[in-house]
C-alpha cells in the first residue's frame, strides 16, 4: 500500500503480451496471465475482484486497510496502475503455448468465478526520483489456494515488473504471521531488509511485519 498519489509522471506502459504459466505441483494447473488496466478490464471481473478483496480485508491477514471499501475505492486502489489476472486454461491446454491474445478469449464464455484464480497490481511504491521501485498486492481466490497459484503469480510478477520499467520491488508490510507469503518471496529471491515491530493489529494482538526487497 502506498501513501502517495501518482499522476501523469508515471505514463502508461504498452500492454504486455499474455503468457501461459504452469504450476510446479503434483497436479499441474495451466494459467494465462493477462495485463489489464481499469479501462480494459471487464466490469464484472472488477466486481468479482472487489468482492474477494473485501473478504480479504475482513479476514485481516494480508492487507493493512480496514474494510469494507466501496467498489470505487477498490478501483482507485487496486486498479490505480497495472493489473495482471490469472485465468485458468481449459482442459487439454496444460503445457501448450497457445496464443490467447484477449482476456475474453481466455475466458471463453465461462463465468469469471469459474476461471479467475487470482490477480495482482503493480505500481510505484514511491514518487519522483524513487519511482523505479515498485510495490504489488495480490488476491488469490479461496477455491484456488493450495494449488501453487500464489507462487505462480509471484513468478509472473518478478517477470513482468521489470518489463514495465521497474528496477526493484519492495513490500512494505508482510506480516510475520503470513508464513506462506514469506516462503514464496524467499523462494523467489527476495530479502528481508527490515522489521517493523507491532505493525499490524488483529484483535488485541500486535503482529510484527517484514520489509521485503528484491532488485531485478
């Protein structure tokens, strides 16, 4: 989460081409990752991600915001810059390098709830002279957890963020209780560069958080 408001000093990059990823799990899942912005995102997809984000805030395990937030607030936060969505490839395509150029083509008539596995945003973490360092936030839909989707989206982020022009990534607050997330970032070469004691409050308990860094 960045406290800064970003304007035209961060011009839109050209949309990156969609890529097919396959989870490194016993039962592989093939996932198309598509690059979207609010103007190109189907409204019903945005609405679904908003619902999932509000649920995530209610659980209080990953994001620092207190929910609920409105759809417009969600758009302003999650879709402020570049967003990547993971769409499950249909059966018979696992491992194939199929050219699916459009998000609706990847959807192929399915309800979004049937094929969206997760999403993440990428945006500058700081303004001006430090805008080469980006931040990201992730949503993994409940039905797709324990399938390797978190690692797949993290791998996609490490691939795509440099292609948007960023030189490094920082996660400001990764709660120490979020062990699964910490493991993913460690596997992907991120380092713990700082610790914020008592950074997150859940109930009457205060949880430490790590600052996580990677240079691309």
